[in-house]
C-alpha cells in the first residue's frame, strides 16, 4: 500500500506540474491574444470578434490572381457546367467572367505570403505624410523647368535661324565684293605691269566664311607667281594694285595713303599717278609723300616748316584752283 501510495503521489505531482505548465501556456496565449486584439484595434480599428468572423481560419480567403487564373475553369467549361439544383445556372454578378472560387486557408502558405508582403513593405520604407505636397511642388517645379527649357530651345532655334541668315548674307556680300575686287585687280595689275598677269584666289572656295585670299602676280618677263620672289618695288606696286582694286570695287568719299610710292621708280610712279587721277574724279585723296612728281600732281600741298626760333608752323600752298561746276 505504501508503494502504491508513493506511486500515486508521484503521478499526482506529475499531473500537477503538467497542469501548472498548461496553465502557464494558456496564460501566455491569453496574453498574446490580448496583445494581438489590442494591436488590431490600435492599427486597424477592428475588434477581435469582427476580425475572427471575417478573417478567421475557417473563412476562405480571397483568391490570389495567379492561383485563381490557374484554378478557374475556362470559359467553354464554365458554359457547359450543369445548372444548379433549382435549375438555374450560376451567372456572373456583372455579366462578365464567371466568379473565381475561394481558396481554403492554409497557415503555412499564408505565413509565406505575409512574410513576402512584409519584405515588400520594408523595401518601401517609411510612409511620408507630406508626399502628396512634395509631389505637387515637384510637379509644379518640373512644369516650370519644362516651360523654361522649351523657351530656351525655341530661342536657340531662332538664334540659329538668325545666324544662318547672317552667314548667308555675309557669304553673299563677300562673294560679290571678292568678285568685283578680283576683276578690278586684274585690270589695275595689267595697267601697272603692262603685259603682266595678276589675280586673286580663294584658299577655301567651299567655305566662304573661313577662306583666305592669295595673290598671284606675274610681272612681264618673269615666271614667278609668289610675292616673296618679287622685288621690293614690285611687291609695293602689287599691294597698291590690290588697294586700288578695293577702292574701285567699293568706292569711298576719301582715301589716305602714306608713302605708298616710296619704292617706285619714275616709270611705275607715272602709271600710278594716272590711276590716282582717275580716283580724283569720284573721291578725295590725301597722300603723305616725298616724291616731287606726286606733289606736282596734287591740288594743294601741306607741310611743316621750322623757322629760326625753333617753332614749327604749318605751311599750305594751293597749286591749282578747283574747277567750277
């Protein structure tokens, strides 16, 4: 009897310990349920009774899009399904596709869905309550910058159009001026160098805005064309021919020449004076010179003289009176 009493006492202790452990587990579960209920009320505003009634384990969950598409019968099969017990076939609520069947609650699968949703939520980060205001401000800023950018593009197009018009006009004016100057240069060079040939050449004829101008001068009796191979007087006379060609192609009211005939001999000087006489018909010439023959061809002379007291004075002398109209 004592042995049986001891055995029963040990079994009673085990039962009491098990009951205490179960009570502790039940207390923990109650506390956990209370926390979950409080959290549901705090975060979602739903009490535990409504939460269990709508989302309990015995309630089918809404179908997932991929699973519903895989499980839903095709349209032909749905059309051939037998009617219900009352003789009527279940029709879609809106007349569209047949309703998708609900899915039974499987805890492990739903926990995986919850974990996936939680990871996606964590990736989104914290919710910014001012996101709408910031988005509106950024959208307004973007619209403003887009308008400014469009204005800049339009202004750029307008400027490029103006630049093109100016370039076309410059090319047209330069081409016309060069053609006239080249024609006059050939005539003047032929007069200053009887029997010689001279012409102007564009270095880049295809690009009138970046082209340069080269001289080809061949005095009579010489085969050279480069100016560097000519004598000093010939180079000077070639430069004078170019200047006079510009004067005749685009006339001006007056011209100022400084020692342009200093390196010329009498023969070349006489030819140059004849061209000056022609220019005098349409323009006034002011020539700084020490050549007597040039002074003799002038209408008036102006010079500087220093008298005995060391004071300079301007001396002028009219050689011929201007002809009356």
